[in-house]
């Protein structure tokens, strides 16, 4: 059974930082690309950042220079370090895994992030 469990969301003031974590189980983590997506109320889910099994990262333009995605294969965990947060970053953030073996796609349950003063 595949599980992606996100944590680290919460309320933060504009300009602040949060670090999201996603612990994966039930997949071969080292053979899976991982990513973070977000969905704000009334909006479609959008890509935030992805990282390949080899560690290559890709970012949406609106987070470049502010967010950093990383992965720890020893812990089967992917992280999203979010700095200089803006109110428009408010959304539910979802962890995603795409396996390199078979191309299966999995989602976590989401963790809410609210940026507000």
C-alpha cells in the first residue's frame, strides 16, 4: 500500500518560512520522481516543484529563488523549503510521486499553508 504523508504546513506571516515534508512508503523511493503541487480555493492544482530520482530539480516560475525541493533517500522523504512566503502562496500543498517503473502516479492527502498577517 502506497502512502505519501505530508507535514509541516500551518500559518505563517508574509516573509516567513516553512518546511514541508513528505514521507513515502510502499514505493521504491530511489526509482521515483517526487514533486509538490498546490491548490488554492477556486483554482486548479498547479505544479510547484519536482525532483527526479537523480536529484534534478525543476520549479514553477512563481517560486524560483524562494522555494527549494530536496530529497533524502535514507529517509524516503522529500522536502520543500519555502522562504519569503507571500499571501498568494496560500494553498493546500500536495506531495506527488511518479514511479520510474511502470509510471504509476500517487498523491498525498495535502497539508494546508496559510500566509497571512
